[in-house]
């Protein structure tokens, strides 16, 4: 059956086409996206000028097929450089691209794997369409952009979109998985036997039920709603965060406080005349994908090698909390709410049915192409096909690389006035001066990247 499906495609592939493919593969995607993105990460560890240089480089990629990926990277870099308007523009364009994807007619998985040059190269020939957890992160960070520019209504709109997107993506994902399994059954592809090779992703993902469960985003929006006086919306998002982290003492206090408990020690309410400090801590960089070679059976009891993306459990640095001090006295430490490593691993696990189907059918196509070319053009033609297969068999390692490794938070009640707070994480110490106001909430966002702490303040 597979031979009949792919034979018309194979007839259309000439040596000239293969030469074009070979030339096209010597590109950024051929080098591997993690190597390219390493430069963006280094710029965050260096200086504002280095970040601007990376942003200028990213600007040149906005017409690329992977523009969505570059827009997300640009938005993150600009925001950490406190260029909030520039970040807002990049994220707005990325959101528009996601919305354009939604408007386009849905192409079935079975059809998409047969169309285009990706069928005989690899998934990097398909324009980057983004992961669900990345799409949610855009709305989270876009809300911060509006917030930093004192547009609280704009921030509120993005937090509402975040909640809506979470529900829509979760529903759509269930449909995609069912479609992938249905298509695999039609093509007699046994996904379960190959899927077992990726059980390690479950360990990395931990207890997450889906890649759309980001408690850090829920906490950020909940604290925003609470400070705005919308206690019903705050309660909903605090409960969502607690559902993901059921043992969190901090989240239980938040829920009791919003519910109006009178026990201040149990709900962490500010005393009369105090102000509140909410600390949001983003640590490091999310893990990069690695290539993993896998053997799949052919129709004549042979084997073909395919290259798959994977997240390895080795080499991942341990997570560290941000400690906060006042007059050398420990105020407390941030609590980890979300692991972006876990979100990324869960997303890859969720995408495996579609990904394995594409890769397996692609392997069959290359196998048939090799056989037919050998018959029609002899040993030289078969050698050319073998070279193309060798060069083009690459795992798709693209992902939003400048996202954090973890998202953490903590809440403190402080005396009003100008307060010097000392922050410590990963052996790095930094002082910052905050203007705490009675009855108001001050937000301190701290990002640890490349051996330095980047603080940003937001006031409500």
C-alpha cells in the first residue's frame, strides 16, 4: 500500500531536485537550531549592546519561513533588555501568525506528510508552527509588556487570552492525537512499538497532565487579578495553579486569603499599614532538544535509521530558588511553580504520534526512492540518493530557546517606604531598592541568565 501511495512522488524526484535539496540543507537548520540560538543566550549574559546586536540579527530573519520562532526569541530578548515596546511589537506579530494558522484550512496529518520537500528531507523543511506551551508563554510575556508600560487594561486582555488559549489548545490537542492514531492505522504503522523508546520523556515531564499546565502563568495572572480587586478571577487562577502543585503551602495561603479567611498567619495577609511585594523569578534557560537515532522496520524485514528529537535527563542543572534578604535577614525564598523543561518534554511526548507517523512514512519514502532510482539510474543514481538521505536525515531541534528553565514566585508583606532588598541565586548577589506603599502591591520580576540577575519592577 505504501509503495502505491508514494510511487507518484518518487517518479517526480530527479537528481536535479535532489541536488537542490542537498544545497538547501546546508543552512541554519542543517547546523541545528540549538547552536544558532546559543548566540542569543550569550548576548543576554553580556551587555545591552550585545542584546541589540542579536535583535538586529533576528530582525533580518522575520521574512524567513521560521519567522514565528525568531519573533518569539526577539520578543524575549527585547523584554529582558527593558525594550518593552519593541518586545510588544514582536510578540504581536507572533500572535498574529498563530491566529493566521488558526484561520487556515486544517490539513489532515496524512496529507501533510506527503506534501512538499519535507517528505524527502526532514521536518525542518516545514515552517515552524510553535508549541502550545510557547503560545501560552507569549500571552504571559505580552501581558508583562503592557504592564511595564502602565497599560493595565492591555495586560488584563492578555491574561484573559492566556486562560482562553489554555482551554482551546487542550481541546484541539485531543483531536490531533486521535487523528494521528487513525492515520497511522490506515498506513499500518505501529506507533506503540516505537513510542516505547521515548518513555524517558515521562520521567522528565513528571506529574504534569498536559503541556498546557503552567502554574507560573496562572500564579502571575492570579496575583494580578487580586491586586486589581478582581477576587473571583484571582481565586480561579490560584486554584488552577494549586491543582498543578497540590502540596504548595504558598498557594493554599493565597486561596485562603482571597476567600477572606481571618487567620492572617494562615493566609499571609498584610498587616494594617503594610505593603505587599510579589517576587516572580525566572531561572536559566529551558533545555534544548537533542537528536536521537531510531531504527524502524521496512516492508521487506529490513531496517531504516531515522533521527528524532529528544530531551535527555543528563546534564540538566539543578534548580535553585531566589533568596531575598533585608538588612542581612532572610525574608524567604521563591517557590518553584513551573518547570519549562517539563512542559517542553510533555509537549514532545504529546506530539509523538504525529511526529512518529511523519518520520516513519518519510523513511518509507526514502527507501522506495532509493530502490526506484537504483532500478532506473543504476549504481550512480542510488549512490546520489544515499548521499541525500544521509545529509537530510536530521531531527527537528527547533524550539523557543530563551524561555526560562523554571518559573518561581513568593509573596512578602513589608513596611512602607524605600526598602533595599538583596537577592541571591546561583552564587550571584544583587541589591535593589523598592518603594513599598501601604495597601499596594509591588512586583519584582527577577531573571537569572548567564551568571547575572536582571531585575524589573511593576507596580499596581
